[in-house]
């Protein structure tokens, strides 16, 4: 009765979590923050410059740009200019969407009248719309923020009123694009919009197919998938509550990674638990007893795995970048949710039906094969080196892994030498990985309006004037700063800020510069778009030139923010990587009671990570032709691959240690690899498939992360865990466990475990109390 009550209570609690967490999961996009400037450290030069620059204006703005170009080429006509002016003048009077939650017009979010300016070559028209930067980030209804909704409305009105889009010219004869910072944000949000729907469906669909192939059962995969979904609901509930209370910050990138991590980790842990549960069902009649034994055997490796990943993720709190720092707790909450769901909800679900709970495994239902349960217990560690008729069926059914385990044991030295050399060859290409940043236009893998429009702006206007670099300098250094900035290659214009409305690039300005607290502001437009790598290089040179003549000057702006972000990412790599390695090796030492085995596992996984990045460099540079990578890609890849990749070695080595207590290290390696090979390989394939699902989001960063982690997980599963680690441990023999007691010759082991199993056997044979 108590057992049934525990199952009912556990399922009831999780159903409540699912109902509340499901709603919270659907509202995560409402608490996202995707402002890149907010992620910079307060000590960054661009952050300090932005704070001082804000004092020169009453309201900070977020520009949205409409650029129009004659469909037939040539110069724009006066009639076209007049039509665009009429269109722009009426945008502020358009009503807000009915589902906005507030009434009014779009004019309440615009801080200035639209400015319409033909290009100097007369072949394009630029419309500058200035949104209130603070209001633009506010939630508008349930479907998005003000900036995204405004850009969507402008694009719809261009098509409706003028018939002007990137592909249609309408009666006015102009193609139109909406670009600028607001346009890029809108397209980025649209790309992330597939996270809640498409990404999750693709990931769960791939996992379901793999699980059906693994279990050959229609019911068991559903139990595992439902567990992953409930884990995601718990994570969504906790994260939404914390983000809504401003305790943590969530962005679209973190939300996408969260979904993949939770699904992948949940299924991995579930595979390990279910495999052990199925193994125990071959020795006992009561599913409850089998589950208790499975939980006892699986808890330590699953807890160590989850703890390793959580600890590695929390090392991101050491980052200078808030975007990296915020991912740490978000992803850690996801892993903790997966851990809790697998060890509480899944066991309760699999015990539904009491004595008939084996139906989950239909049609391959595991049943005890011997009346003497204690003999069955001892038989499950029968030697795999022989095919004796009395050997346990559970071991014999892993024939392929038995043969591989024997082969690795018989050729340990050449196996670890060859695999090490192969991994080192892949790692040799690591220096060719171009991870020094990309242009914002390269972020998207599909054609988007903002990227195409930016190119049109660059063809006809000073592209960097849309978001110029801002130099804040003492007033007495104004002339020297202007002269130094003018001489920097790549600088188009240098204009002291006078407080006059500048509107569009090339518009007029006042006579006297504004002085605030003894400082002046100088706007420096670059020849290249402010979000491009060329502009970043120009700003880097600008800083050197300005600092030489005015040491107290600060250079900010969009390009400067990118420059500081890249520098912070490089610093994070140097800080976080050693921290993650230290944390993981300490956890491994505690888990395996050994220094040598911990160092071996960590070294193998670091080598695997380097090889994965090297192969990725070749694929990105020479196969896919990517323009480069964000500096945070290697950092995220390291945290995920080393923390997740070591999981499979943990699953293997905990079983090897268990078997080594009974029969010695070399036999333990062969037996451990033979018994765990199938389930760990399945777990690796599942995790690789879930990370590969990130590729459905058309963003460069996520596509690169998807490839690196998916390839790296397969490399860890199929090479490191299956070949390299077993071969090295077989070669080291008992020295693997130094300085633990298993490293001492003649130490008996396994008696306590046999005693525990004998006690289970006695309980199994006892009558069930009502």
C-alpha cells in the first residue's frame, strides 16, 4: 500500500509541475533580453562611453531604417520621393495592434518625426525612424516586444500602401527593405521564434525514432519522452519565475540551448536507469525490487554526471560577459530538472501496474530466468571471455560488444596508441579555426530583409553613419581628437555633437559643440557598416589614435561594443577553461576514489575536444564556407563537450570499478564495456541528435555549436569511451585506481555487493504485505 501511495504521490506532484511549467515554458520568450549592449561588463570602455554618451541626449533611440531603390535602376523621381514622404509621415498615426494590450498609435513610441533623405547619388531613399530605446524593449501584448512589432507593422504597410518590398515594386516602382538596428533585432527574434516549436519538435522526434530502434518497444520510448517533457516543464517554470523577478537573465540563445540540454540529458539519464532496471528484472519477480536495485546502482553515476555538467556550467559565472554568465544558471537549472525527473518521475511511471509493470517493455519483456534468484545474481557477472552455456543471457545478448571488449583487451597497447594519434591529427587543425568574430550580417544563414537592406544602404550612403562610434573626450582635447580621428583609415566623417537634430546621414548640424561635465562627444562614422568586422578594425585603430592624444577619452558605439565583446570572450576562455578542468577532475577523483583514473578520463576528453574543434575548423572553412565564428563558440563547445563527454566515461568507469571489485581491473574493463556498450552508445547518439537539432534555427552560432557538440559527442561515445579509455585502463591495470584500495594487489572486493543482492533476494522471496 505504501509503495502504491508513493507512486501516486510522485506522479501527482509531477502532473502539477507539468500543468504550471507547461504554461511557463510557453511564456519564456516574454522574459527574454536580447540587447547585446546589456551583456557587456561595466568596466568595458564601450559601456563607460555609452553611459556618458547618454547624458548628451534626452532620450536614447533605436533606429529603424527603410531604404528604397528604383526597381528599374537609375535615379529616384520627385514623385517617388513625395510618395515615400507621405508614407513616412503617416506611420506615427497607425493604430497599435488589437492584441497589444494597450491602445494608441505607433507615434507614442517614436521620439522624432521620420526623416526622409535621398542619397547623394540620387539612386536611393533612406527613411530614418527613431524608436525610444527603452520603450522598444518593452513587451507589447503576448507575441513580442515593441521593436519587433513595429518593424513587422512597417514591413506590412510598405507592402499594403506602396506595394514595395524586396521582391515587389508596386505602382511606385521602388523596392524596399527595413533594416538598421531595429530591423536586425526583429529578424533575430523571428529566427529564435522557432525555438519553442520547430526546434523542440525536431529534437523530440529524432529522440523518439532512436528510442524505438533501441528498445524495439512502442511504450517505453513514450515514457522516456514524457519524462524529458516534464523535466523541461520544471526547468521552464523555475527559469520563468527567476527571469520575471530579474534574478537571472534569459536570452533567445540560452533558451534554445536549454531545450536541447534538458531533452538530451533527460534521455541520457533515463537510458542508463532503464538499462539497469531491465537488467535487474531478469533476476527478480517484483518490479519494485528491481527498480530499487536499479536506482541504487544508477544513482551514483547519474548524480556524478549531473554534478559534473552543473559544476562545469556554473563556471560560466566567472565570465566577464553577462550573456555567458547568465547561461550558466539557466543551463544548470535544466540539468538539475532532468536529474530530478529521471530519478523520481520515471521510476514512478515505470512502476504503474504493480507486479504487471513489465508491460512497458512489451514485446521484449524481461523475466527472471532462474528459480534460484541468488544464483542469478551471481551469474550476471559471468565471464564474457567464454561462451559457456551457463553464462547469463543478459551478457550473451550483447554479442557485438562482447567481441569488441575482448578485442580491445587483447590489443590494448596498439588500440590506445592508434586512437591517440588519430585524435591528435584532428587536433592539429585546431589553430585554423577562425573564431575572432563575424559581421552581424553573417549571423543569419538565410536571406533576411535587414541584411539585404544593409547592403543597399552601404551602396548609397555612409554606412557607418547609422550607428557612428562615439568618442567622449575632455573639451580641451576636442581639436586634437577630431584631427586624430580624421586620419584613421576607414573613417568617413568626424562630427562634434552640437545637439542639432541630425536625422539621416549627411544632414546638417549646429555650430557649437555641446559640453556636459567638461566632456564633448564626437560622432565618428566609418566607411563600413558599424556591425561589420571592417568597422570593428577601424574602431580598434581609432581607439589607439584617440588615446594617444587624449588618454582620458572613451570610444563607444556598436562597433566598439563588438570589439569589447570579442576581447571579453577571449579573456573568458583563458579563465573558464582551467576552472572547468579543475572542477571536473575533482569530481572524478571523488567518484572513482582515484587520481590516475580521473586524470586519464579528463585527458582523453580534452584530446577529444581538441580533435572535434580541429575537424570543425576544416568543415567550416573548406566544406561549408562559413565566414568565421563568434569567439564564444569555442568556450560553449568546451563547456558542453568536456562536461557532457566525460559523462560516458563516468557511466563506463563506474561499472568497470564495480566489476573490478569482483574480478580485477582487466576483467572488469572487458565486462564493463561489454555490458554498458549498447546503452552508452544509444545515449551518445541521442544527445548528438538533440544537439544537431539546433541546426534548424537559421543562425550561424547555433549551427556551428550544433555541429561541434554533435560530432564531439559521437567521437567521445564511439572512440574515446569504446576504444581509448578501455585500452588505457587495461594497459594500466590496477594502477588505474591509485591511490585507492583497488590499486593494491590481493585486495578482495565485491563481498558487500553480493551481500546486498542476497538481502534483495530474501526480500524478493518473502510474501508481499498488503
